[in-house]
C-alpha cells in the first residue's frame, strides 16, 4: 500500500506557474510543461478541505499506463516521467515530483470533452429520464439506471472553466470545430473506449464511461491531460453488477456519499473530511490501480 503524505499545493517560485486546476499544478518548462498531480479532491465543483493520500500518484501512474497501452492508436503528449531525464535544476524537487509528475509537450488543445458511454449513468441517466435521449442520441425506451447500452455512444461536452461541463450534440461540436475533426474525435474516442473496456473487463472491472482530451502538437493529434483514471472514468466491479440503480465505483463516490449527509450548501468553503472517509477513498483509488495494472503503488 502507498504510504505517501498528502500534497495539496506546490509553490516552486523558481518556476513559472502556467495554471492550477482542481487537481493539477502546471509549470512552464521551456518548450515543455511540468505536470504535477496533487492529492486534492473536488466534489460538487468545490475543492475539499482535505486531500486523499496517494491520489496524485494513482492518477499519474494510471495515465502513464494507459498512454503506453494506447500508443499504437494515438500518441500522447508525454515526454518523460523518469526523474533521471528531468532537467538537473529540478533535482531538488524530486521528493515532490517522484511518482506524481510528468514532463509533457505543449499542445494546442481541442476545446471539447470527448466522452464515451457504454452504460447509462450519471448525467446521461438524468438526461435520458427527461428526454429519452443523451446528447441528441435517441435511446430505447425502458432502460434502467446503470444499464448497458446497445452500443457505446459518443456524448461530447463543452469545456467549462467553472462549473459543470455542458453535454451537447455531435452536430453542435461539428459546427464548433468542423465536421472532419469532430468525426475523427468521435471515432477515436469510441475506439479507445472499446479497447479499454475490453481490457478492464478481463480484470473484473466495468468501464461504464470515460472522457478524453485531445490536442495538436504541430499537425499531430495527441491524447493529453489524463487517460482512463478513476477521476476521468467510471469503473464498477463486475461481480455484483446489478442495473436498476447506482453501482459501487472506484472514484469519489465514497466522498460524495459522505458529503450528502452534511448540512452543506455545496459552495466554498468546502468541509474537511473525517479520517475514515479519507482512508477509504485512498484505498479505492489504489485498488483501481492495482486491478488495472496488476501492480501495487
């Protein structure tokens, strides 16, 4: 089991901060970027007052695993995650960088969340209940929550800087980025999903849905940000799968369930988490990594 402490924020004043997301701190590194994945956790669009031990390492190592697994389908933006190949001026930061960082190429990102769904859950379930369709795709009547779809569907979303991303139709994305690129992203997203879902299935996991981000390095389309992590994907244990309601998952579900018991308006400042919730959530993230890769952190 990983026994890391918790890293909530980095402040490397000799490096220029490019951006700070809900989880990642990104620094300028010449022609490249330094990605550092912290142990921050968010729920209901709020960064919580507690971190999850080992979460940053799980997300980093899971992404690296999948970037390598998918390299024959699409290259990634990764340059290296080997500290020995980092610039020498970063050596003093090795304690912070080990296992939770990577150097990546700068990419011109496509401003679309590329989502593949093989099961009816989350926002797709709510949309189906209201409209009988998801992102303009009509689905059969009578489907239950968490039910497997007849075939995987592409349900893109617009990227929001704050708040929730908004589900949109393929036609809306095509009008935004062009039909050729939209078609390419749709086909690639569904191909990656199908391959990853088959692999996860062999390891006792259902990959219910996942989202990808793509960008261009020059004229080359690459997979960027993260790939098939418990933060960007909904994994369920295959044993015990029972459509008709929510399924246990290897993500923040344990945290969300706890927060729903509180008298909290889901606005900042977010509450801190009790030790039991922190520990259980860390275990879930690490179990997902172990099941997918066959290795422990």
